[in-house]
C-alpha cells in the first residue's frame, strides 16, 4: 500500500483530486433543449433554465468538496463542436446528410472563410460560471488547436492555400481566445484532445499512412501547434491538456498505449499538466510517463463509461505504480474523462456519477494528506 506523504495537498490547479469537466445533463436541461428545438420556448427561457441547473450543479460540486468546478458543459451539445462553430469562418455540417436512417447523431464543422476569434459565446458562458462559482476556482474546457486542425483536415476546405497559413490562423485564434478567457477571469483552462488518442492507435496510424500522412510528423506538427498557441498565456494561468480515446455514450474509437507519441508529447509540450486516461488496458501501462519532465500528471484511473466503483486499494496501488515514473508530488487523480462529452451523456446514473467523484476525492485525500 502506498504511504501518504504528509503535507502534499495542493491549493492550486491541478488539484490532487480534480475533474475533466462535463457532467450528465439533468432531465430539466434535456427537456428544455427539446422544447427550444421544437420552438416551444425562447433562447432566453432556455438560458434561464440552464442557469438554474448550473447553480444546482455547482452546489453539488461544492457539497462533495471539489476545489475546481465547471458548468458541466450544460450549455453545449458537443464537447468540441460548440467551440469550433463559434469561431468566425466556420459552419456546422451534418455527416448524416442524405442517409435514410442514422444510428446516431453525426455532426462536424468545416471552414468557409478566414478564421478568427470574435464575440465567441463561450466567453460570456465563462463569465456567468465565474459569477456563480463563488470561492471555488472555475475551470474552463475547450477543444485543443491540434484537434481543430485534425478535424478540419479530414473535412477539407477551399479557403486556405497551404497548411502553414492555416496553422498561423489557428494559432492566432487560440492566442486571442486564451487572452479573452484570461481577461474574463479564467485562471484554469483545459484543452481537450482526442487527436493524441488517435495517434496512439496502431489501426489509426496505419490509416493515416494510407492517406499519405506520417503520424510521427503529425505529432511534431501538433506539439508545435499547441505550444505556439499557448506561448503567450499569462504566468498565473494554468493550462492542461486532456488526452481522450473517445467518450460518446460510453463508447471509444481508439485503443493503444501512449508509447508511440510519449517522447514527443510528454517531453516537448509546454502545458502545465496532462490529464491522461488510465482506466483500462486500452491506455497501456505507465512506462511512457518516463518522458514527463516537470509537468503534473492527473491520472484518470476512475472510469466514467459505466457505473460500479473501482477498488480504493487498487487505485492506490496504481498510483504507486505510476510514481515509479513520475514523482508522487507531481501526480493527481481524476475520472478518466467527462461524464457527458455530448448532451446524450454516458451510460450511468447521476448517483453513480457522484459516487465516482467521491471515490476520487476520498482516495486522493488518503494518498496526499
């Protein structure tokens, strides 16, 4: 059993017990969004219902003792698209267009003009969260610049003549966005990224090569894209990168340990912390963490894909195992992902969701006292 290290709790992000960001949408949110889509309530009425439910969510986060809190992404349909389509020069596209029947909602975005970050609705959403959060630290989550390019590259565009021009505009968008969130009071920003999960997968790497893309070069390009996007962020703003292998309705789309990207990603990315999935064998072992430099690593050991609690002793044993590669002073604990990366949510109950959060907190408090 791991021995608690006295005096090692943290009062700054990332916290010893932390969260990725999204929570299961409440019945009230789901009903209100359906009413809005059907034209039965106005946007203002939907906004008010969202405010009420976010206040309730914040109360629950406070009650369990979380130090960083989010709005649960209650105002979003997708964890990433709502941010992407709020960027000037983009539009949402329906990937099921023309299909008689679709098993699930499939949407993406494309670039239709030069991109820019102007009057983005998520700035006001963060301001509202900060006002509601009280003395807790409000955490903001947005998709990463690497993912913006990865999705855009798949869908293609007729606006940018070359990749470098597009890279420079993505960097400009994110630098402006980060400063805007900072000016709104954000001091804890998380970049969510499924790109790296894809680049960990042997199957996906083979597919990229079949399209003429070198996955190793892509990893270098994306480290550069992230680093240049965050290069001018203020010193008192913590920026984390969350790596995911898919989380739609408790499913996943990529499998494979971090080894294929570990040296490039962990040694060279200038974020303050990595939130890393480690809830099952799909994420591999902890050995790739040997490339971590001085960043914090938030171990996502508690799954959000189903109910049922992990063994606390097993969690402690896995933390001890990870501590062979990263100083325990640089380790933290969290769920593996959010509970609702899209408004549909994962396949577990709200009670199970909060039991998972309590398990994370209790375990961390016993390891770092």
